[in-house]
C-alpha cells in the first residue's frame, strides 16, 4: 500500500484538555462550486466545535485539497472532519488512486502551490489509498499553539528560495 506522510511536532496550549471524538462527513458534487461549499461546511462545523483559532487555516487547506480533487480526479468528493486527542483532522477523498506529489513551481506560476501550503501550514499531512480511490488528509492542533504558529510569509519566503 503506497502512502505519503509528513509530520511536524507541535504542542497544544497549556490548560486545554484533549478534544472528545467528534466527526462530520459530507459528499460534494464534482462541480467547481463544491470548493466554496467545502469552505462553508468546514467553517460552520469548526465554529460549532469551538475551534475558532483553526478556521482560517483549515478553510484554506480544505479548499486546496477539494480543488485538487476536482481538478485531478473524477466523480464525487468526500470531505471529512474529525477531532480527537487535541488534533483536528481534515480529509478529502476522491475516486482517483493516484497519490499527489509536491512539485516545485516558479514564482510566476498561477497553480501548483496547494500541497506546499498544506506542507507548511499543517501539523502533518498524507495520503492513503481507499477502496474508492484515495484520501488526502492534514492535521492541525485543535487548540491554539503554545509556540508561535508558522508564519505564512515565512512559508512564501521558503517557497521562493526553492524556486530560485
């Protein structure tokens, strides 16, 4: 079984207890409007769960994964969210067995940065084959970090140095 995984180590803020197990899942159509729908579903569910600090990053990364699934796969897409033991996991499943690869793109490229954003802004991410195709997932701390969050501008600087 092929899979890809990347992990970093983060510590959740002191005083927060691990989240109880929470899950939500939706099937999205194969239309471009599903990216907007996925962002709304993510925002609404994380608001319900009280994970306000993670909404912006989760929305951005979910939209990247859903857009990739719509662009490179076929059929319906499943968005899954779960929270347990201090981690928020977002998963996008599609019907293509092809696991993604991160590629280096030029600074003037209009596409190709989605996985770089997932790599930079998530605690960990990966891809796993499923009976229907594959699931690409990422994890974020469910609570605010005890240490500073990665700065998105630092991520862009790192990307620029790779492209040079």
